């Protein structure tokens, strides 16, 4: 597999560093927790994912690792390991068609997953429009899966709860991993950020009012 151009990788790294700094400021990526990725290519699938073990508020455009569709590092000259969750990033990108996948440890998302392990049902909220759904007369469920250290197991669990978009109903672009954190994705970094921020707001409301 040929590697993407260095300029392309650095550009992706700059975007991810900016987003990681933003989410760290929210308290969602404390210390080294969480990971973000962008699709670099789809023929075959290649993603840039934030490198493991780094303080997420201090990332630079060089702090990404290239992975394949199985979450494995593809650059033999890069000794840094990809994130432990890289395989799930790749799976979500492949399964949903998303070009950005963001994973953070937002506290209220973890609380919501603990409180509603079968999924968090939300309806009649104006903010639902921000994840592509109607503000009224529709129940939107943010799914919850159990946590596991094997990302092939997590990928299978994702497939069990993921509902692809239809002509009438869009997907729900967010997922809670119980006792761990949440994922959100989108066609680009801006969409993934929007979905993440809005899903977190909705989950925070549910936790505060139920």
C-alpha cells in the first residue's frame, strides 16, 4: 500500500489537533483520553488517527498515525502505536461512509449510557435538527453498546445497533460505549464536530431532567 502525500497527512493532523484542543477545553478529552480520525483515502481505506498516549490539548499536525481498514499502522517508519480504538474508527468510517470519526469521554454521555443501557430515547427537542432529525413527532435513540478491549468485538456490537439511513429517516450519527465514552461521525470534521456537540447537549439534558 502506498502512503498518502506528507502534505495531506499534515493537513489532516492540523485539523485533528485543532478539534482535540477544542474538545479538551470542554473537558471531553482529559489527559490522553479520546481519539479522533479523518479518512485520507478509500481505495483502500486509509485514516489518519491521533497517536496514542499524547496529551490531547497539546497535539500538533505531526501527531497522527496512518491506519488501514483494520486499524493497523501502515507506515513502517512510524514507531508510534495508533490509538487502541483505531479499529473501531476504521469500521465506523467503512460502515457509515463517514470521513471523520470523533471519540471523546464526555461525562454526561457515560452517565446516560449507564442510566439507559438499551439506548437513550430523545424526542420533542429542537436540537435534534442538528443531527438530521425532526424536532417533533419522532423518537430518536442514541444506541449504547457494552465496552470491550477487542475492537473486532466492538465493531460487531456497532453493527448490531447501527441503523443506516433510508430515504425517509436519516441515521443517528452517534454512539455511546458504556462506562467509556461516545463516538460521533460525519462527512467531514465540521459535521462530526456538530454531531458530537449536539448529541452531547441532548444527552446532558436527558441526564439533568430524567
